[in-house]
C-alpha cells in the first residue's frame, strides 16, 4: 500500500515540475515587448507591399503607409537598444530549488496531518467496522474474567466472620431483597466489584417491574466498573432500561455515549454528549469527564467544535486528549475516567455541600470503586452537612447501608 500511493504521487510531482520548468524557460525574445512590436511592424510592411501589388491601395498611399510603419519600427529599435541587456546566468537552478522546497513542505505537512502507510478507509468500511466492534464486545462475564479477582477481605477476624455469615445467609435466601441490598453495598465497600455487581443484579431482578430508573442506572454503573470501564451488552441493556424509565437520566446518557465511542461511533457519541454537557452544571458527576474528552471526540467525528468556557470561571477547560476512538482506551484508562467523574463530585460536595441525593451518590460510587476510607469520609461529611434534616439523613443512610 505504501508503494501504491507514493509511486503515483512522485510521478505526478515530477510531471508538474517539468511543466513548471518549461513555463519558466521562456525564450528571451518572448520576454522583450520591443521584440514583439518589431514582429508586428514587419508583418505590417509585408502587408502594405501585398496591398500595393494587388492594387488595393495606390502607390502614393502605399508609400505613405510604409513610411509610417518604418518610422515606428525604427523607434522600437532605438528603444530596445537604449534598454540594458537582461541576461540570466542562474538558469533553472532557482526554480528547481523552489520546487524542491515546495515538495518538501507539502510532504512534511502530509506526514503531520495524514497517515502514511495506511489504506483509504471509506465511510462504509468504517461503519462496518463499528458494527463489528459493537457485535463482538465481550460479555460481562468475559470482561470481569479478563480483569481477575478484585477487592480485599477484612483484616479484622470479627468483620471477616460477619462477611462470611452475610454471604452464606444471602446465598441460602436468594429472594431476600434486603439481604442482597446489604451484600451489594458491603461487597462494593470492599472493592469486590464482581460480587457487588452480582448482588445488585439480584436486587433489580427481585424488584422486577418496581425497579426504578435509578435502580437500573446504579446496576449499570457497577457493571461498567466491574468490567474495567467497558460498556458490555449486559450493561447496555440496563442503560436502555434506565432511559425507558427516565429519558433524561444523565448517568445513562453519559454511559450510552461512552459505549458508542468505544465501538467507533464518535459521531453518535458526540450527538449524545454535547446536549448533556450543555444541560449540566459543574456539579454533575459526568461533567468533567465529558469536558475532558468531547473536543477529541468531535475531531474524530469530523465536527468543528470548540469547548465553551467552564461555568463559573470564564475560562476554557483543559484541552481534550487526542482520541481517535474511545475503544482504544485501556481498562486502566477507563477506570481512571470513572474515578475522575466521582472525584469531581467529591470535590464539589466537600467544598460547597449539596443535596442528599448527591451525597448518597458519592458514598455509593466511592464504595463501588473500593475507596472505603474516602466513602467513610464522605459519609461523615454528608451527615454533618445534613444534620437536623431527618429526611435528608434518611436518604444518605439508606444509600450507605450500615455505618462503615
């Protein structure tokens, strides 16, 4: 493919150079206006002689015309002789150098902007590849198996015994909703994301038609975290369920866009993320993650997009990293992105406070990420911020489960 492109390109360059060099090498007489005038006057003298011979003009009139043309011819001769002789000793060298510099500049620009050695990738083929990526995504079990075991067991023997008892009790009572809810929060707090996912999955199954958009969104988040940031088909199904119940759900809209970026559809991902970003404030947990990626996503989609100034500071946010396709992100990069989302929410709540739902979201998310100490700190800060409001504390405590 390399030779298939460069051989025709070099041949075309040589052909253009030959044409330009021939144009530069104009004969000297063609460059002198006086020489052209002299040819015209000589032609006019010959024409007068032919007219006299044919009798078109009288001999007297012909002589008068010959005298006038001859006068003009002599005048151009004197003008030409009075001008300094213009000679060029440089030959074609300056033109060759100019063409060489032009070719070098264009080649450098292509190496900077283009992709040497890569074949053409028409839209139809890109769409076909995106469809293939979408259809061949790893399942939830495959993604979790690739990551391996996660989480840590309690070091305190009493706590370990309680965890073992909880797991055993829940396993023996598969329809115990409260038991699975408690187990899900406990496993998440330990960083056992696969165990938390399984427990949350059972919670949603037991709730059935009573499962809310938030229930499905929470399960989707845990599944994505357990899969190392990949949006598996099973997680996508929970996102769809979330949006069916609440089309405005920001979590589901964010992760749906992430899934589209991962399978090579930055155009559709951008179409989801741009309105979500414009509708959201800096306190939204997905706000920072989208701002960090959307310019690169737009570039990959072929959209001319400039990130608006961040709300509250009048300054543009950090430049987006060059993202050719979110699917090229490693599992660690995806995990870092999710942590960045949670970190933005944590920073805002610890600095300025927020609603009980936001505090509950932070505590749950930190637990899912296995950040037990940070979850405890957030829970204590939330309880302090919401002190005196029993309803708000009830929301926070319900999300946190038993006090850490």
